[in-house]
C-alpha cells in the first residue's frame, strides 16, 4: 500500500494543496501549459511527425495529458494509464528526448512562475530519463540517465552500489 493510499483521499488532498501553495500550480495552469506545449510539438519538424502518425484526436490526447500532468505535478491521481507502454514502439532516440525537454522547458518558463517551473522541470527530466531508459532497454541497449545530472555532473537522486 502506498503512502497516499494509507492516508486515503484526505491525505492526497492535503499533499495536493501543499504542492499548490508552494508552487502556484493549479489545474488551469496545467491545461495552459499542456495546450501550448503540444501546439508547439505539432509544429516542431522532428517531433511533430512522430505525434502526427499516432495522435488522431488531439482533444482527447490533451485531456489525457492534463490528467497525467495533474497526477505528476499535483499528486491528484487523475491519470490511470501506462505511459511506458505507449512509448515503447516509438522511433525515438536521445536527441528526441533532448528536443522534447528543450521545448517543454521553454514553454514552462513562459507559462509558469519560477517555483512551478522548477517543479515541472524536475518531473519532466525524470520522465524523459525513465522513458529513454525503458526504450533503450527494450532495444537491448544499456543507457544511463542523462537529464537528472546536477551541476557537478553527478546523477541527482540516483544511488549506485558496486
């Protein structure tokens, strides 16, 4: 049982409220961010065609992405999907993740105040690393996380033993 489940809906609501207070993130901000970001993705010459071959109903996709980012950023539990499975067959490389993060960071900086931007970017980097590593693993490659490096070059939040 997760910590969130152990405390029930009241605990989740307190966590969400605390994040909202500390960062300024709310559902309207998430929707503005997601809509603007994916407008940019659709127009992007490298990433746009990848999405165009897979997303046929953008409104449905945006709603799903808003639920995803609500769950990721605010711990609301609104998203109930399997993002790893959805990305496994994509023809993407590290350069695609780098471009995704570059566009996301620019959009976050435009839409969000600094505390919210930092909150979103930490999660976006974790998501990029997770998806990139998952895809590399299914392709028989071993990669290391690239997006969570601290300024010293050390991996942030990763413990290695050996």
